[in-house]
């Protein structure tokens, strides 16, 4: 899992720059990733090494839409 204090080369491949600031309160357990595909009710993220699905918070979901 990429560290928040020094992104690995894999993240550079998806556009992460060393001088990019992290959000205030970022925890070491957070996983750095970038949205690479956006669907109606979900996303595909990449951490530069693997891709994985994610869903937004319920308040951002479209009602009556399939989560694909």
C-alpha cells in the first residue's frame, strides 16, 4: 500500500506529484488512489499497482440506478 509521506513510483505513473499536498488530517492508513473510470453509481480507482472498485457516499448516489 502506498505511503502518504512518500508516494511510490507507481503513483507517479498515474500523475501523482511529490509536491502535491495531502488533505488536512490525512491518516497513514489511507490508501492513495486516483479515479480512472467513473460510472453512474461507482468508480474504478487505481493506486498505480492495481485497480479496485469504489462507491461514493450514499448522498451522492442516483436513486433507482444500478450500481454499475
